[in-house]
């Protein structure tokens, strides 16, 4: 499982010109699932994400987490995080999990994040989504398990 986490001032995801998920300050999370991922991988990353301290404290040091700043999560499934570009110019996506497995783990991940008293908004799995964000910093972090 792979996460690309962007600290944002705000972000939203649209499907067919309709906003389906929208947050203020927090993290836009792009989530990719591979074949051998399971709920244990998800649980580990949920814990790390929800406790990630990359918001500035009163001294300007990245020392605060989502809860301390009233932050929110916008989580979007992104199978292209498992693109393999080692051969040729067209990426292979064979490392990405099948849609059924990926969606199940995506929904599980979102559900577990919301159990941490953090507002969670989502994209629509498998849809053609348009994401708008105002990256804060910029701060972008990649996590894998």
C-alpha cells in the first residue's frame, strides 16, 4: 500500500463537475493498493497518517498533527501509484491490485481513518476525478507498507 500525502490549505474532488469530497486544512491522500496488501498494511498506515506531525507549532516547527490543528482528510484511490515505467514509454499497471481488492481496502482505510475523530472525505473509486488543491508548503510525503 502506498500513500502520497500532500499538506493542503484546501482540496476538493469532482466527478462529472459535481463536488463529491471537499476539505479545508489537512491532507489530500492519494492511495494505491498492490496485490499483497491487506488490512494489517492499512492499519499500520492509518496509524502513521493520523499521527503524522507536519503542521507548524507556535515556533514554526513541524510538530503538530491533524487533530491538533483541526485538520481533515480527503482520500482518493489512485491505482497509477503502482505504475511501472522501467520498460518502454507506456507504464504497466500490473502491480496494482484488482479493482475489487483495491476498493475493499480503500473503503476499509477510509473507515479506519474516520475512527480517529478526523473528518474524512473521499473520491469515488474508479471514477474519472478532477482534483483541485492548494498545497501548503509545499509538503508532500510518501508512505509505504
